[in-house]
C-alpha cells in the first residue's frame, strides 16, 4: 500500500530532511540523507542547499520513500532512510 504524505518536515544539517508519511493510521518517519540531497542538487545544476533540493523534488522523494517502504526496507527503528542510491535520478 503506498504511503500518503504529510506536510511537515524537520531539516537537520547533520542528517538531512526528516518527513512523515502515513500507512493508513501508522506514522512512518522518513529521512532523505543530507549528502544524497546535495548530490541530487548537483546532478540537476541546482544550489547545494539541501532543503531547497528537497522541496524541488519532494514528490519524487516521497514516491521513492513509499516504494522503499512497500519493499519492506526500513531501518532498525522502522524508519525509511533514503540514501544516494535511492535518490540517484
């Protein structure tokens, strides 16, 4: 079942951008890795501002988080973490 997005985010210069999605009533914490966002921005000739990159590509990032969740790929805490391999588009 695809996750549904929530508007809230929590940027962290050390980790990346945390965002919440929902699997029905279950809240799923997701993380778009800081370095992966910087690399994504560089590939698209954008600023290295990781938060601006997240906002520019948020629908695709959420789609990839949902696909990773559906594949059962969660960390030990049940979170979905998107790294460079996940954001290589």
